[in-house]
C-alpha cells in the first residue's frame, strides 16, 4: 500500500476476512497448555518482535486443530498470509 510518509514509500498490509469470531472468555479454541505440547512446542508463541515466522510443523498442526475445533478452514489461511507477508518483507 502506498505511504509517502514511510521511508520506503509503501507499507506492508494484510487483507483478511474474519471466518471465525469467538469470545475467549467463553470459548478458548486452543489453550496455552496445548501450545506447550508437541508439535506446537517447536514454535515460540510469545515472540515480541516482528518478522517471526510460524514453523511449518506448527502451522500444519495448528491449521488441522483449528479446523477440527471450529469446523472452518479458510481457502487462504491467515497463518499463510502472515507468513508470506513476513517472508516478503525480509527479502524486499
């Protein structure tokens, strides 16, 4: 997206559509304890920096678990969108 105020003249954005919305106080789809177990444990879920990529083993397992729990899977998952955006930023 063009942005004359930024150094490179554009800013990175991700277009997305919510395919599932839940109140985490009422329904937690994936718990923190589950993320601490294999195969999710290979990923650092609390990284506080940009450019963090989701590892393929965790991505696939998370997508599968999300689909089982919600019955929904995007044709283009948010995880893939974020991952592609981060890769593009690092290479560009």
